[in-house]
């Protein structure tokens, strides 16, 4: 059962009422792209992206894994952040953008997709097993979420999200909100 325009629109509208981080996500989606592109960011701006990736699960992400990834990210030097973000912004392909970002300690492809979402929110979405599972459940993707997703996996996921956004005549962010909320509800047996 493909995701319908009505379903995606309704879920995107409901998202702010059910996702406690919705307001701060919207603020960061507005502020971070220009801040990152201009190079006027601080350590906390960039660290927030990594924290957001895990904490949006509201405690459902294994705490030890979250802490380990956040600690590894903390091992980066500020210059490493500048190099990775500058490289991602300058890169022309999704694969090259992810390559630049995953050069950072504690940033794998899934976390790199969160960076892409806040670097270029009109073009990219974060990817995790939750969103992927919803796409699979609705017949959009056939394969299970990879154990260690790579750039090709992300490109396949992103293409499906863009297809859904086109089919539903909505922004990618609305697609993300719908997938996230469906995944949350599915995990809670709703």
C-alpha cells in the first residue's frame, strides 16, 4: 500500500503535536543551512546535529551506542569540522558529500545523512532504520535496513523519499515527518 498524498499531509500536520523536538527541529532547519554555509557556526551547532540524530528517538535508541557515538564525535578538532562541512558543501554528488562528512570521528553514513538534512534541507533527509522500515512496510523498498548502510543505500532511500514527495506534492520535510510518525506509531503498536 503506497503512501497517499492525504496520509502524508495528515501525518506531517500531526507531527508537531506528537514529536516534542518539532519546534527545535524547525528552528535548526531554518538557521543551520545559512550558518553552516557561511562558516559562522560554533562547536555546539554542529554537535547538536549528532545529538539530534539519536535523541529524536526519545530514549528508544540504545543509550550506550548513543553515548559512544557522541563521545567519538567529541574527539574531532574544530578544523576537522570545517574541513568536513566545507567539503560536503562543495561536493557535487551525494556520495561525495557523505564521504566528506564520514571522515569525521563518530559520523557514519546515517549520521552523515542528518548533517545533509541540516546542510541542504530542501534536498536531503536523515535516514535511520525507522524511516526505512516504514518505506518497506508500505511497499516502497524491498530490502531490509542494511546492517551498515552505505552511500548507495542512502541514495536508494532518498530516491524513494523524493518519489513520494513528488507523488504527494509535498516537501521532503513533510515526507520525513510522515515517515517518522508512522514509524513511531508502528513501534508503539498504534
